C-alpha cells in the first residue's frame, strides 16, 4: 500500500513539514546526529501542542488539528496549511505586488497576535517573518497567523522555552531570558520587514548564501542594535511607532496595538 505522505516537504532546522493531504500539514521532529539537539527538539514537540491547545481557535494563531499518532506516519502535529506559505517567502517573491493597505493590515494583525498570546500567558520567544503564515480568507483577502511555539514560554503550563529570537529580531542589550519585551522588540523588526521587504540592515533577497554570510550579518546587526542604532524609519508608515518599539517605550502589546490603531485612524482620515 503506498504511503499517504505527499511529495511536498520542507526540512527545517528542527522539524520536517509535510503536506499529507490538501489543507493539512504534518510537522514532525527532525532527527540529527546531535543527541542533545534531538532532546531539545523533542522538548519543543511536547510543549507546542500544549500551548496550541491552550491558545485555542483564534484567527491570528495557526489552527491546530490534533496529534498524529497513526503508525503509517511519523508522530507529530497536524496543522492547517497556509495557502500562501510563510511571510518571508511571500515578501521575497511578491514584495513589489503588495499594496500599502495590505501591509498596514498585516502590521496590525501581527500585533493583534502578540497581544492575544500575551493575554494567555504565552511568550513566543522566536518571532520572525518565517514564523508568520499567510493565508487566503476569501478570494481577495490575505491574512496572517502566528506559528511555531515549540520554544515558547508559558508559566501557566510550566513551560520554560529555551529559544531566543534571531539577530535582527533580538535586543542584544536585554537579558538572556524571554519576557514580553523580547517579543515586542521582535515585532518592531517584523513591522519594518513588512514595509521594506527585508530585515533590518539587510538587502532584499532570500536565504543567506552561506553560513559565513549569516554570521557576518548577525555580528553586524547585533553591534548596531547594541549601540541603539536602528534603521531609518522616517519614510516608513508608522515609523515612529516602530522606533519606539525598538526603544522599549511600550509597556505591553496592548499599548503598541493602541499606538498602531491611532496611526491607522490618522491614515484613513487624511
């Protein structure tokens, strides 16, 4: 009997994503030669379904369809498929076609997602465009939702994740412990990326060409961020909000959402 697994497959650093049927993705652990890393991966796969079950059904959170434990398939999470992939892929491929109105909507939806998970006691800890999915809600509307909670922290569930954001989305002046402020700093870089199509201090494009290129970028952006030198946002919509977010001037995601909504109100009234 042929395997029900289809050919569409993506191998990430910690997991394998396989489209097992239209609209359904199986996310299961990637096995490496490093046993300590495998144990870390396994820990994330214990934590993520607990967090997704607690977050429940919400339009800004990837839909969790349950745990796959049938013997003919690898054990893992069943997730609703994003029709348009992740946000970084979409920006890489379609950046010139994205309207300012859609970018503004996505900015608001990103902040909505963070406000929601923070209210539920969850700190994502690894926010970046690859962990945001783009999906069609109607034939003409694209929305986003948040995914990948394997390294997240949730004290209510006794889960202390061991993730921190990548360089460019992490404040090197902060401590090495995830707090709500960790997520808020990352959000500033995500909003910047939504409007520019690229990460802070990085040219537009896809993946890093080499590990050396990635390390060089990480060192450069960490050094600039540590000195509180951020990209020029004067010509970007809600640039002042993004800068204040990088500067930790918002106490909560709710405060950030209120500031962003004010920008949207001002935009529509002009």
